[in-house]
């Protein structure tokens, strides 16, 4: 098992320093070529929800999957052979695992593999690794999104030096906009805050820079829905105001006459 753990630790260190790592054995190199030939190319895309981030493809993912299989083979030699009886079985399995775990960073996959040995009751499978790859807020000292949203909304101060439960709450609130948090309904403001907060939480988990700008995601379907809800709320508020002033919002001519009367009286 030492070989598998050492390989994972080596790759984690290489990812942290930004240096690529290649497996030295000819078998692993052959596996890499086989996976690359069998797995379809994947382009980077934005992902949304807990435990999800920008998909990465390429050599680092291949290395991560190879390291996971090495670890499993070291830790469970007999069960590993029963699960993957031939070299071709291993290649096919690696291709499936790579495609399934593509949404997670190589670092997240490697960390999940190290943890699975302590948490899995049986021989770990792909679903066990996926579950451990997902973001768990409490493990990194973060609140759940809704709790963080309430903290941001009701905080008596809007300054960085306020004792926030985590700086990610402040940064997510700042990115969302204090005016939106204080003035808009939860159904409108919370989805915006949640998206920003999840991006920051994933950065915490990945050890990335929290201060880097967050893309607004104009083309994101959830952002479009938030914009639509905001527009509907504004239109509803306008209708209610007109009705309270005796103006029929559905009768254009009547509305113009009423407004003209109001202006004349003014």
C-alpha cells in the first residue's frame, strides 16, 4: 500500500507546486495512452450545486485515476483482482472513472482516494469516490449556504474585519451586493448568493485564491432565472403601487389619464 500512497502524495505535491507528474512505470504509461485513446476529449465547462467546479481534462486527470487504482490494488489486492480480472478490465474501468470524475479536480480525486481507505466498509467503488469528492462544508469550517446567507443578511456590519464565521461569507455577500441582500426577497437574492458562496467554498477546498474575481455567469441558466424573478418582482411592485393610487395597470389610456390628473393637481 505504501507505493499507492506515495504516488498520491507525490502527485498532490506536484499539483500544489504547479508541476506536472508522470508515472514512471511502463505499465502506467501504457494505461495512460489507452485511456487517452478510449476516452472522448472533454472541454472545460462551468459546473453548479454542493461538492461541484470547472471541469478539467488531460494528463493530470489520467495521473490521478492511475494513482487511485494503484492505491486500491495495494490496499485490496485480492478484491482488486476479483473486480478487475484482466488488464483490459482495468483500462475500461479507468476510462469510466475518468469520465465520471471529470467534474472534480485531480487534487479532489486524490484526496478522496486517501480518505476512502478510512471510510469505506467494503472494497470502494466509483460511487464511494464520487461521494468523497463532493463538497462538505463542515469539513473545512464553513456554514451551509442558507446559514451563510442569513449571517450575511443580518450581520450588523458590512466590513471585512467583522467576526464572520468565515471570510467566504463576507466575500460572497460583497460579490452579491449588500443592497440586494438587504432589499430583495430571499427567493431572488439567495440563488445569487448561493452561487457566489459555492464558488468560494470550492476555492477554500482547493486551496485557491479567494480574492480572485468571480465570473458573473451571464449565460448561466440559474442567473437568467434570477434575473427573470427580479424583473417579475419589480413589475409586480409597480402594479401594486399603481393600484394603490387608483390607476388601472391593465388599461393604458386610463393610466395615462390618471397620471395626467395627478400631475395637474401637483
